[in-house]
C-alpha cells in the first residue's frame, strides 16, 4: 500500500472517530441540563457535520493534493471546534454533571491532539501546506 | 492606462509578493481566502460597531440597515477582490494602473497605509478595553498596559506573513463564530427572550443613511483592499464570492448580535458578557483570538502599502515598525481617551466617506473602461506588470473622481441627503468615466509623466 493510500485510510478512520466522539458527547449531554445539550449540539454537531463532509470529500479525492486539501481543511475545523468544550466548561450558566463535562473534555482533548498530529502528518506525506 | 506589456518578470525582494505578480506556488484555496476574510471580521470592533447601531435603531431597523450596508460592501468588494484574483497583485499595484504611480500613493495613503495603522491602534485599544472588563483589578489588564502587550502579540503574528495569518484564522474563526452565537443565545435567554429584543427601543433614532454609511465605513478599508487577500484565491470569482458571503451573511449577523446586546443589556462587550456567566478563560481566549486574527491583517495590509510607496525594507522590518507605532498610539489613546467611544464613531463615519470612492474608480477602470472602451475582453490581460512596464505618474480623471466623490460623500452626510456612501461611489464612477471616456476617444492626453517599473517591482 502506498503512503498516500495508507494516509487516506488513516484519515478516514480519524474522521470516523471524531464523528463518533462528538455524537457520544451530544448523547451524554442529554442526561444533563437542557442548556448543555444545546451547547454540545452546536459544538459537536458542527464538528460532526464537518467530519461527514470531509469523509465525502476524501472519497471523491482523485489526487494527492485533493486528499491533502480535504484532510487539512476538515482537521482544522475539527481542531477549532474541539476548543469549544474547554472554553465553555467553567461557565455556571451551562451547569451540568461532571460526567457530561468529562465526556466533553475527552472528546475535545482527543480531537484537538489527534488533529494537530494528523495535520503535521498530512503536511509531510502530501506536501500540501498547512495554510492551504 | 498607459502601461505597456512587461518585458520580464520582477523579483520579489520585499516579501509576500508586495510588488510582484503572485507566483502559482503561493495560490491558495477559496476556503483559505474565505477564512482569512472571516478572521478579519471576527473582531471585538464589530461588536462595538453593532452596538453603535444599537444606540440609533431598534432591532428590526438594525437588521435592515446592516443588511443594506453589507450588501453594498458585498457587491463592491466582490468586484474588487475579483480584480485581485485576475491580476494577482496587491491593491497598491492595482491602483498604480488606474491612478498612476503618484496617484496610487495618494490613494493608498487614504485607503490602507494610514487608516490600517489607525485600525491597528483601535483594535489594540479595544483589546485593552476587553481585558480591563474581564480582569478589572489586575494591573496587567488595565487598558493602557494590555494595549502594549496585546499590540506586541498581534505584531508577532503578522511578522510571519500570510501563511501564519491564514493558519491562525483556520483554527480561530469557526469556534469564534460559534461562541458569538452561543453568547447571543445566552443573553436572549436571560434577558426576556426575543419579545424583549424586538420591543426594545434606543434612546434616540438616527437616520437610515447615517446608519448605512457607518456600516460601510467600519469595513470600507477592508473592502477596498480586498485584493490583498483575494489575489491568493485559486479562482478569481471565488475570491469575490468569499468576500461577498462573509460580509453579507456573517457581518450582518455580527452587527445584529451586537446591536441586540446593546438594546438588551446596554453593553456591547461580548467578552464581558462571557466573563459575567463564568467563562473567564473563554472570554480571554475569545478576545485575544478576535483581535489577533484581525489586527495581523491590518498590519500586514499596511506593510504591503508602505513597502509599495517607499520601495525599501522587508516584511519583518515594516511589521515591527508599523506595529510599534500602532501599539504606542493605542497606549496613548488609552491614556487620553480611556474608554470613550466618540473617536471610534467619528473615525468609522469618515472612512465611509473617503475610502469607497477609491474602490469606485478601481471598479470603473477595470470592469468598464478597460473592458468596453479599450476592448480588453480577457480580464487577465487588463493589467500587466513586470520590469519595464510603463505607468503614468498621475491619471487626472481618477484623482479628481476620488477627491470629489469623497468630498461629496462627506458633504451629503452633513446635510443627510440620501445614502452618503452610495453618493460617493456613484459620483466617483460617473466623474471618472465621464472624463476618461470622452478624453480618450477625443485623443486628449489626460495623464502626466511616466514611471518605468524596475526589476524589484518598484
């Protein structure tokens, strides 16, 4: 399997994991306050939509550049949305159980760290610049 | 209008192709261009601008006023950004074609060289304002001190150029807009809902024309310099579309949210509202990112302009010098004006009068004069650059159109006639085309002097 084919497979897996993590975070938030549910639905929902959109773009990508570009842009947005779980957590307005925020932190933390790692990997393998 | 075909390509010695045609290797996706534009929009000043509208109109009128103003900005900027997409050069280089070498210096001093430094200072001052709201007792968060370290941070981002600016925008813009929507929903939820919002009224009503001119004014410099970013777009029309969508959809949304916050709470400080509900870290991060993604572009745009005017220095040197000037100006502003908004309101109005006429001449020259009078059908062929290219020093119809259009726009804002910003745009186009077309067809010389482009693009 070539480096690009391997990368494409890994990126697909990463976006699938992101999708599942965000959906789990939304589902768990339903056990807390309605405000947290709305918040997680916006943050996680946006990330989930971008992950699905990125998976479709990757499946249609016919060249190394197209794979790199679809992966980069999807990873950047996921990385950005992941920050939302941390930035809103201390708010008393969104008061919810520790379990809900714990899941949010895990989802956000994993997405953020993996996104950064994958951005570097995609840059190295495809040659597509980070600022594509 | 007197340029000849270039004899050879110029060398980029000033960084970020400030005086040369952008090479293919630097072309970016339309999404990249969109995110950089959105990064400029994601700024605390947008909330203050919207809050100014909140002191003049009710919520429904704010929506109308911002939508009309943003459609003007969107359509206007669409054509300007697309020029950049075709010509692949900065705003300064475009104005060199339609205003002449000396004329372009005057135009750029009005549009970007000076206003963008002032914007940098304003945004840095805003950053200080937000910091002091979130951390009222911390010495390092006083308006003046926070302006100093905030300005230094923003200068650092711009120091590394377009690549770093666009990367920062990718990570900050999505979450910034989500947080803005979240805080808007929180305020609506805790302040009586949408019924309270749409029944709230300002202390006194302003005129619709003044509101539209103010809306256009706060983003006029960004609009006329849209080519600086638009030239990076892989599809020329894509850059224009990216500009139009971010202005018409997202700027309208931002201004409406800010105006609504003002009507409901009397305070447009969205970061302060976030801090009030316990999102201290989020608020700090929000304010920091908002200012960085905008101010680095202000600084970068000003550098492109100054290096084009002077023809010396590199990006790093220029950004440090301009950043230092802007930071000190913000510090002095903070110590003199404190938290007063009066200067900001006057500044926004003035920009709305004098900057759009420059863009009006650019549009008239590229899309009408060159296309239909000179008969150059291919947009890529309308402006040519490179060593040996000849330009006039002054294109008199363009200069006259810019100055008279700006003056009339200002005058009509004083007597409340129609929409001042539109008056300026229409008058400038009519004067330029009304003079240039008959003079050209009559064989009358209306340009003075000649400037030959050097190897460096200067």
